[in-house]
């Protein structure tokens, strides 16, 4: 029998990247082959994101292109996976008549069956959310490489008022510590040098009395040459025990992604973030005391309903106080079904854009200053490969996840750790020489 080939395009967060690998693992096991070529694929899947409206609009645009492929060859199966599948459900099948399969994040086990049915002309839809599904027993499909994502928990119970995630990905649930540890072991044996433990709110990981700090520590002990990263932490749940675990293990990166969202207590309350700015800054201070080399990145939303110029300035102030190494910065986008959706989206597009630009400009100058502090210092770089711009140079990353570029040497290969002395920086990149 002919092996059908599957092409998958992934949008959105790292969780989706990990889910795509999971889906690929499932499909390969059922006899499908994977292809990078959309034109020859028998099955075209989009793993989608709903976090902001512009993500959804981009995916709708892409579906338009894919329609042309389906028009030419109606035997192809088109499927929507992920958050948009969950959010828009059968609308996608009814409105976009070309879509054959719609599968939400908790029903991927049924995907092979839906695809088989679609070849016989039947439409398939699976969008039930689960309180227990963690895909713990499924090994994600991964090309050989240095870095891997491991999803350790699914869903989110935080219900930040702007966020669609609790509705598209359901309630929090954790994988078992043993199976995660085994996955880390397997990746280490395959030559991976860096893993990132993923969850919408990793700090609420829990398995049989083990918390996230226990998981992090167990993962770090598997292979001392493997760098361990994790994301995302919620400022209310990040424990002292976790901070100690980070200091105690050399191979846990001293880097914490700690979304602040806003610098104004009034806005934080409306966002249902459940912490104050004072709590947040205390946490940063405590982390810096315990882990002197720690660096931080963050997420910021500009133009949340009722945000005043004063609230916005409070955000800029917090950014200056913390001196983030990096930030993901967004304009507020109302999402149907969320609590904030019922508030008036009263900050004009123009003001949102102006504030966002101020936030971006400030972060760029902070990143540059932070990087300048590294000039003359030594950083340990995990070598990834040739630099994008020139094959005379190698590129790798620091413990704090910054890209570093340095002249190539024959004895250095991808996966090696090298000490590099930094001699030049931009806001995004470090340059140096091997010492
Ligand atoms: N509008 C803008 N940004 C959002 N985020 C989540 N929901 C929204 C929204 N409705 C941002 C938050 C979150 C990141 C993943 O995306 O900053 O931390
Ligand atoms: Fe969304 Fe908040 Fe959960 Fe993050 S913590 S996924 S922002 S609800």
C-alpha cells in the first residue's frame, strides 16, 4: 500500500512546536511518512495559534493559499490542529469548506483515524478537552539536533483575563516525572545538548508529590553536559525551592522567563495576574541574591482596557528597574470568551501602537546596555554551527540564551562547549574570540 505523506506547518508558541513533534510521532507510527514539500504532500496540516487576532488572520491567509492547492487536487486532505481548531470548532469545516479535519490539542490520538476517514470523503472533528491527556506514552518525532523541547505539562488554570489558553488548551495536568526523565536520557544518548522543559505555567507541575523543582533537578542530573532550560514561570508560583535548585545545578541555565505583563498594579489586577509589582520586584531581587548571574526575560502587553498613560509609564519603569535581557512585547488583542473580552477595548489602535513602540525602543536600549556589560568577559558557548552570515564564523548560545559569533576553528564542532571572550556587541548579538 502506498505510504501517504504528511506536511505540517506550525504556528505560535513552543508548546505548538512540541505538539507538532508529538503528532509527527503518532503519524509515523501509524505508517505515514513526513515531507517538507507541501506540493507533493497527501495530507496538509496546520498547527494553529489563537493567542492574538493577528496570529489567526495570518493563518486564515495561509489557508487561502492552501485552497488553491486543494482546488487543483481535491484528493488532498487538509487539516487544522491546535488552538484555532479548539476555538472555532466546526465553523472551520462549515465556513472553510476545504477543511477536512479539525482536531484540538487533546484529541491528537484520533488524528490518524480522522485522516483515514477523510480519504474516503468523510469530515472529521475532535475538539473535546481532557482533564487527563498528557500523551505521556508517545515519543515525539525529532530530527537529530542539539536542542529539544519537552512538554512536561499541558493546559493552564490561571485564567488571566486576556488569555484564551485555558479555553483552547484546557485544565492543567502534568506528565510523569519518570517518563520525562527517560525522554531526557534518550535525548542525551542521541547527542542532544540542550533541552527546554515546557509548560504554560511550569511552576504548577506536580506528579506524585514531586514539584517542578524536583523535576528540574532530576532532569539536570541525567547528563551534566546537557543544558536545561524551562519556560514559562508565573510570578506568583515561582518558589524559593526552585531558585535553590537552579543555583545548585551547574547545567541549569541561569535564565528565567518571568512575564510581568504590566507595571501597573491596577492593570495587573484587571488582568487577574494575582501578584503586585512589589511582589514581582521582590522576587527578582531574591533571585538575584541567590543566583548572582541570573538574567530575566519577560512578556509585556500594551494597551489593555483602561490602560492610562500613567499605567504605561509604570510598565516602562519596571523594565528599567529589572533590566531584562529580552522581552516579547504585544499589543492587547481581545479574545472572545475571555473575561477581558467583556471590557471595552478602549485604548485606540494608534495609542496601543505608540506605547508598544516605546516599549520596544526601551527594551532595545536595555538589551544593548546589558550586552555591553559583557564586553571583556568570558562566556561559555554551546556551539550550534556556522553563523548565518558567514561560514568563516561559528554561532552558538550563552547560558543566558544570547547568540554569540566567533571565528571558526577546525577543532571546534557543533555540540562543543567553548569559552569565548566577548569583544563587541549589538542589542541582539555578541561577538568574541575563543580563549
Ligand atoms: N493579547 C495580547 N497579548 C496576549 N498574550 C496572551 N494573550 C494575549 C492577548 N489577548 C501574551 C502574554 C503572554 C504571551 C504568551 O502572549 O504576554 O504571556
Ligand atoms: Fe495565559 Fe495566563 Fe495561563 Fe499564561 S498563565 S497561558 S497568560 S492564562
